C-alpha cells in the first residue's frame, strides 16, 4: 500500500510533464511554421510590387524634339520619314492594363473626333478603327513588355483601290525612356518605328525623341 501510494503521484507527474513538453513543442513548431509562411508571402508580395514598379510610366503630354530618319531597307533607296503615326505631339494615359494615345489631328471646324488608340498591356489583341486618308482604317495590335521597353506590333489593313483588294502592313513601335542628361531634367520618350513597305513603297525605320510639355 505504501509503495503503491508513492507510485501513483510519481506516474501522474511524469505524464503531466510529457504533456506539457508536447504542448510547448507544438506551440513552438506552429510559431515557426507561421513565421516561414508569412516570410514567403511577404517576399512574394514585395517581389510583385518591385516588378510592377520596374515598368516605365509613359503617361503625360509629349512633344517631339528630335527626329532621326533611317535608311530604307536594302540601303539603295532615299531616306524617308513617315514618323511614328502619332504626330509631333500627343498625350499618353497609362495604367497597368492599358496604354491610351490621344492625338488632335483635325481642326475644330472639321467636326472630327480626337484620334484615340488603345493598346492592352496584357498581351491581348487590340483593335482600333479610325478615319484617315482613304477612309476608315482598321488597326490590329498586340503590346508586350521586353525588359523596360514596350513593343507594340500593329497590323494595318490598307485598301488598294487599283487592285481592288486589301493589303496588310506591319508596323512595330518600341517605346522607352531615355535618362536625362542633367538631374533637373525629366526622362525623354524615345519611339523607334519600323514600317513595312506597302503599295510600292520601301520599308523604313524612324527614331523620334519626345519631351514632356
């Protein structure tokens, strides 16, 4: 009886100690696991934020300051300047999903709307229809980021009246920001435009530099 009475409390204390140690280990393991999960999530959010911040912001009103005309493909033809299709001045609006170009081409008395081009920035195909030259023009395009440059590939459907058919022409615009020469200046917008030859014309390359107004 005396020995049994001694054994009972001894076993009880041992069981309680093991239970407490298990609970303590479980709490510490749960805390460590939560810390690891939070660290991974925080790293992913930070990386995502940094990736988004790395994309240049082209938004603003721009005016041409420099035009460089490239040699026509093959080097045999004269230098030609067809610009980039957006004129000497335009306004860009940008959000994570869309780049919108607004250009005033017509005079107010012409009763023509402001030209607008919209380009999806998620790789989806965009379609712009506008009045230009020989009537309604249809422009299909895709835009994608290549490091810190935005490459817009446009396909124009141009009617060939003499042949009675529609000719497709591809134009590629590469947008980038050029660092300022002085700290007090703003970056310049550089647009390099590569245009196919169409209706007897030669392919051309044009580089235009713009400054914010």
